[in-house]
C-alpha cells in the first residue's frame, strides 16, 4: 500500500507544504525564532506604526502574528489551505490571512512585503520573476521588500545527504541532493502502515541570481544581511541571504 505524492518540478504547487506531516516534521520552527527576527528587522526598517505589511508565503503565520503585535496591519497569504486555516485562528482586525498565490498581485498596495524563511524559488524561473513583479506591484513607491532565502554556498558546504528524524513516532527519512539548478529534498516515511513520499525542490539561487532577477524590476537592493541577528552577508559563512529591497519611486 503506497500513497505517493511525488511532485513534478513543473507542478504549480508543492503539496508537501499542505500536508499535516510538514508541520509535524518542522514543529520546532517556532514562534521564538520568528519573534526574535521580526523584532530586529522591524527595528532596523523603522516602519511607521499602523503601516500595512504583506507576509507573502506566511505558512501558519508565525511571522505575521509577531509583526501585528508590534503595531502593524498584516495580511498573510499562502497557497497551503491547511496552513492558512491554522493561521486564521489568530485573526483580529489588524491580522488577516488568505489563500493566495504570491505571484499574483493584489489591487491594494502595502508599505512592506516580507517573504520569509525560504518561501521563494519553488517554481519555474519565470514564476520566480512573477513573484518579484508581484512584490513590486504590491508595494507603494518607496515601499520595502524583505526576502529571506538560504545561502546556497553554505547549504552546499554543510549538506547532510541522508538524515533520519523521528517526530511523534514517525521516522522521517530525508535525502538531499544538489542538482545544477535546484536542491531536491525527498521525505519518505510510514504512518499507520501507509507509505508516504514527498519531494521538495527549491531553485539554487545565489545573491548574483537575485541581482540578475532584480535588474528586471523596479526593486533596488538596500542591504544584504547574512543571518537573523542581521550580521552582514558573507557568501562563504552566512547561514541566510536576507535581501532588503526598496521600490524605486515611479514618477
Ligand atoms: C518553507 S515554508 C515557510 C513558511 C513561513 N514563511 C514560515 O516561515 O513558517 C514555504 C511556504 O511557501 C509557500 N508557498 C510556496 N509557493 C507559494 C506560492 N506560489 N504562493 C503562496 N505560497 C507559496 C508554501 O505553502 C509554504 O508555506
């Protein structure tokens, strides 16, 4: 009995993120990490209280929740129905969540758009660009974007090819492989005597790839940080690639 959720690279959306097992495996990606980072980046950005912020690919809303607590109006969007359902339990008049594709812009504009914790690069390169165009369109002139991606050089250096993680009595077998254009993670496990197989593929994007993408937009790099404590980016050593963008005012 095998239940297979193998997702093709060209597939529009990776169902792994919508599966309850994704949340079981990564239950430690918690609100404390999100809170610490959000407090630091918001302090750095000095956005006016009451500003409108879009959390693009918000997952279960861990960052959105922290941003709203600091006095902002937040909309979190994600394609995962289950994550949004979970996030909506925290809604209030300044905090809302919607199922929405981050490559499709809204009519309204935001003071800032966040795309956090590797929520970019899951689709084709054309769609990567569409996500950036949507970020641009969603921002007011002079608005700020923050993209938090992995540092590909560090990922390559530290790659653990095979790993077993046991969570709630489920033994997750994880294999990771770096291909020319993407990193593929395969996750296999049994639960209640059924076999499950999921794949997660993320484009291998370096800072240079982002610079190339961004040259096609009206978004300008303001700063590049290398971790959640906002230390400067170092391509060999940094754990993260956190790009702060500004929408160049269109006259
Ligand atoms: C690694 S998770 C991070 C989620 C969240 N930002 C966090 O830190 O917990 C990546 C998220 O991107 C979402 N995602 C991927 N492609 C998307 C798209 N085109 N539109 C909306 N959400 C998308 C997935 O559903 C998933 O929730």
